[in-house]
């Protein structure tokens, strides 16, 4: 389970730095890397190709990045896979758990569960556990559902955890009497899977990724909702404390190490609380506002993914010690095993980069680049100028620029001196303000001997509003049946423009279009392509829509 790779304090102690060993480009968004405890030199990662709408599972050698095989499946659920015995359990399509033979990469089973999945997979009691809408499900090594429990009006997300003779589940629950969804955690009896305790955490929404979930440490569980962190005593059944932090902190898990809790927020804050009473021990604010990955702990160092880099931070004081370019990591984290750190970074969605670092006691100074600088790095410029100064002589230097421009994949830099290279990079008008990681290839005798990365910042001279509320649509909306939330919102919006169509008719049309589309990921596209098509139709009933479709 992914949380196992967020902390390495048994084999590593003291202040730790990173040394980059290799980096490999990939044409997809790279998610959480995960390991096989029985095969220490191997690891796996799932990429997401937005272009082909696929999840791509890759098995690779952690020593050099060599890919042994890859398996492509229709994209779907959010959650990190897990290795159990000889099988990799991963999510695919809208509602499916697929088993892949870890040796051959061949599919061994595929089981459809009927509803959207947004939980990472976990193994306990000789079963693989997953949440599927209202259901808590345990699957055996053959892909059979062995255990199943339903929590009414819930949507389960995060990761299902084991505590002694009980099971802990997180998600949201809709309460009819107040027409509101709350973030909730439940404790289930391990033998019966019946809910023993239901604890609301306040008004909440589904905000999940591959690294979401609660964290159990000893007899306590640490949970998040909006900008609040909770400590709950699993023995007494009572809260020990709750603390508000600067920004939403419930997209990714918190991490507990000794008597400290580490968190990140969408306001660009990373921080540390005392687990004793919740008081803030330290807090750091970074340039790029959303931090979307959890903190990892290696010895006495906290690893924080932000600003297109991984920062090494003293875990006791929050002082930044060093940083290394890795790109952006919207669905990844620093996965640690022994002295290896794997990160799925790059510039997603199509310019991914898998990076391996090795933990080291000494700070690693980049010996390949002496300096680099950019000019005209604002969004209104047509070209950005870049100069790179290398420590030793190179025959040629290429820079991969397809994350900044649509016209070229790479540019061979002009060799001014054996150690000075320069180029002009055309800028796409689709770029947004922020940091970009650019891989650079160092070449001798026609062979790429090394690849290093730099981070540049594209600046917006004229600021845009960060948020605008369309007040016409700020009103209470109530669904009149389960799975009708999207129809309820559409009904309200259409009424504003004089079109009256009921939730029931909208739902009928949606289901009809999904069935006719024959798309494998039709469920995933419901509120994108399918709803767009329905909203542009003049039909007010399912029969009208069907007739218009037949006439065309």
C-alpha cells in the first residue's frame, strides 16, 4: 500500500540529501511508483495518457530505468495499485479492478464492480480491499469478491485501513434531513463488516487522488477535512484535538513520524504539528500555491514536492536544505524504499519524467551545469532566450522544449564555446504562468551521455483574476434520486435560460447517450463530452431527444 513508501526511518537516519541517478522521459502523466517487497530491484508505475485515454502500467529496473513490459488499459478510477503474491491489482475503466501477472504483464482477471472507484488498494487478511461508491469490497488472489459491505448514501474514497479487529473507511455521506454531504469516517466490525461507529467531520466533498486517505499510528487515526486536521482516539472513541491550517489539506494524506505530523495544503504550505496537542512546530510557504503531494520522510529529512522541484527540508525545524528539479507531480509522491527514491514528475499531461534519486549523507552539488539563465520569460513574448554553462566540454547540447511550444520537440543549442550553449525557444500561446522543468541532453560523439534538468519560470505581466463567482448560479440544489446530482445542477442551470427539463428526463437521456456511444470509458466522460452534447440539444424530454437523434 502506498503509505508504506512515504517513510523510511529504519534503514536511514540523520540528515539526508538526494543524488540523482537517472531520469527517463515518458509521453504520459506519471503517477505513484510502487515496489515489490519480494523483488527488491524492480518497481512499477502507472502512467495516464490523456490522448489515448489509457492507463499504462510499467515494470522497470530501479537500477537503470529499463522497462521490462507495459500493459495498457482503459483509464478510469483514482488510486495507487498494489502487488499481492504474483499479481498487480490496479484500477481501470470506470468501475473495474484488473489483475496483471507481475512477471509477464498479462491480464489474469478483470472484475467490474458497478460504480466509480476512488480508493487506493490495500492488502490485509489475505484479501485486496477497495471502496466502490457505497461498497467496501475484499477481493481474493483469483479476482473473486469474497467480502462485501454497503454503507448507505456514502461515497468511499481514500484507502481502506485495518486496525486490530476493525476496518477504518473514509468518504462522504449525504444526509437527507439537511440536504448536505459531510466528510465521514466509519469503523466497521472485521467479522461482520457492520458499521460500529460513524463519525462526521463536517461539511465536505469528494477530493481524492492516488495519495488520499487517513493515517493510523498506534491507537490513533489522523484525518483531514477542508482545512482541518483531526486526531481521533480509537480506544476511547473521542477526538483528542482538531487544528485549522492555512489551506485545504484533505487532498492527500498526512504523514506521522514519532510525535510529529506532516501536512501540505493547496495554499502552497507545508507544515508540521505536534501529535501531542496539535500545535504548529513549523510552517513553510512556497511559490506555487497548490501542493498536491504528501510529504515523505527519509531519516531526519522531509521531502516536499513543490515548485517543479523536490525540496530536502530539515524535518525538525522546516529549514530548506537543498532542492532538485523533477517537474510537477499532481498524482505522484516521493516513493522511498531503503536508499531509493522514485518520483513520477515532468510536465504532464504528455511530458512525464520518471526520476530516481539515491539517499546520501552528503549534499550533492550538480557538477554538470555551472549556471543557466533565461531572458524574455514572460507569457507575452514570442521567444524566450536560454543560456546554459556546463562544467566540462560537450560536442552538443539538446533541450527538450515540447512542454513550452507546439512547433518543436527539441532544439539543438548553439555552441558558443565548448562549455557555453544558447538558444531561442518559441513560446506557445497556451502556456500558463508557473515553473517548467526542461530536460537537457549532454552529447559527445553523437551519444547522449547524460540528461540533466533545469527549472524556468514563465511570468504573467498582466495578472488575471484567480477566482470569479457567477452569482446567478449560487443557490441550493437538491437531487431527487441517487446518482442525480449532475442532473440536478443541469436542471437548475437550464431553468436560468428558460428551458425546463426534469432531472428524470436528463438522466434518461444521459444513460441513452452513454449506451449508444459504445465508448469503453463512457461513464468517465459523462460530465464532459456527453453532458455537453445533451445541453446543446433543444429536447426537453427523452422521447424528443430520441426523435431528434433518429432524424439526424
